[in-house]
C-alpha cells in the first residue's frame, strides 16, 4: 500500500463492502493515534521484532503521517475511530491524555480517548479525563506489564463503571504472554466492578473461549475483532470453529477493531475475514457499525 492508486483501490473495496451491507460507514474502536515520537518508537519496536511481537515479522502497512492516516480512514468510510494510546511506565498517562484530548479537539471524527496506569494519581487523572469528555479508555496489560486487578486501579475502575465509559483492554496473551495477561486478572476486576464496560481487544486472542465466558457472564463486557480471523492471526492463533455459534449469539456485543495503522496487511482484509465467517449480513452490520454506534451514542444509519 505504498502509492495513491493502491489506497484508492482499497477505498473502493471498502466502499463496496459497506454498500453491500447498506451501512453509512464503519465504526472502528481500535485504531492508534499517538504522539509522533511515541508512534515511531512503536514502529521501531515492531521492526526490531521486539519480544512482545512474539518474534513474528510484522511490516507496518500504513506507515504514514498523522494527517494522511486520518484521511485514509475517512476514505475507507470510517465515520468514527479512536486514538488508542498507552503508557509503559508511571508518569506517562496524564501527558498522553493531554495529547489525546488535543487530538480529539482537532479531529472531530475521533472518539476522545484516554489511558491509565496503576500509580498514585490514577483516579485523579481518570476523573479529569472523563470530565474533559473522554469517551473511551485504553488499557494495555501486556505493554504496561501490570495487573489490572491491582488495588491501585480499583478507584479508577469504579469511576469508569459509574460513568459508563468503555475501556478497550488488551489482556489476552497474544502475540506473546505477559505476567498478568489472560482471563484471570480481568475476571477479578469484573468481580469487583460487574458494570464496567470492558471491551476485550483482539477477542482475547489466543484465550478466545475464556473471554467469551466472561462476556456471557457479564452483560457489559464486549469484544473487539482486532486482527482476529485474518490470515496473519489464524496462522498464529486460530479461532476455534466450535466457538463460532457463541460469536453469533453475542452479535450485539462484538465491535469492529482493526489496529490501524499497525497492521501487516491491508485494512480491507479485516472486513473480508469477518465476512467469510458466514455469520450473516445482520451480524456484520451490527459488528461493523450498529453496536459501536449504540455504545457511543452516534446517529443511526
């Protein structure tokens, strides 16, 4: 995807997908925008096959400047997206939240995103972000190397549950396990905060069925499709065919996510991967637009 003709052709492919479903656009709950110096470090980590990539070759398909990336999503018909960002150490989250608030201010189709980390002032800056209009949070258990059930986060989870602000949380053990990844820590969080609107990133890859269990147990838990079912992920962590009926049954709580721009294949491949599951057009309409539109109060189609 290196030239204008390539991206233009892909935009046409995505448009045909959307029009085939009768959708006015897509809502992608898992896209990454962050300070340029931070994003470039993320890309360098992927290029170097850092440990958290599982040592898998991971070319970045959309290595473009910020404005180009936002314009490309719009050309795909993505009507709302997020600026997923996350700290890897204490003292970063408040600064990242300030940047994300400014980005949302100059990018009206971005859902104002914030993040958090287990540290003494976390409840204060989470409250500040919510009062400033944050509509979604990102938590990255793998990169942050923290236990989401850490007592330091308890007040913050309580605030977010009460405010009904969703949290996209990377807590599955893919592509490489961490000390606190997997369903256990998240189950402990939900036992304390059953109304917390957790969105399990990557469908909890590779512990898909364990995280489906949590979604079936807790009515506010959702899952995003980020990278799931793609050829890339199916080679690494295939989704079990026996669990497909559970995906269908949870059709109102599955949300489109892509990981744009940090994906090793074209954006449209994620859409085709969902389509080939064979769960029907109504399921696809909900996943690609309606569920997230309802969650975030976006105008209907």
